[in-house]
C-alpha cells in the first residue's frame, strides 16, 4: 500500500497530528468544565440565598425546625409528608435544584 517513504511520512504525520489535536481539545475541554463548575456553584449559592428569603418555604422551615427541636414524636413523619406533598403538587422544596 505504501510504496514510497514520502507516503509513509505523510500518513505518520497525519496520525500524529490527529492525536495531538485530540490532546489539545481535551485540555481545552478541561478548562471549559472548570468554568462551568464555577458557574454552577454560583447558581447553587444564588438558589440557597433566594430559597432562604422566599416566604413560600416557611411551612417547610417550620416543619424542619419542629423536627430538629423534637417538638413531637411524629414531627419527622410530618416533615417528610409535607415534602412529598409539595413534590406531588409540583411545588418547589428547599432542596429543589435551581434550574428545574
């Protein structure tokens, strides 16, 4: 198939360049992933802040506080039922991702 040395050189060079290009793209993709991770962390911080001040989560905060303070024997169950009901109704909870 390869009769001359120049053909072998061209094919070898093409293969080496192909691997070098793949390596370069992988390195650049690592940088992109690092930047996207920073953006996602920022959005998670924003989600935490907005969910802290949003009054629609007051019932969940009160239920969680009752569970933490052992106000009732059934406070843990009530907290879980509240969260499940909110999820069934399509409402957000304090742990719902920001982009959902």
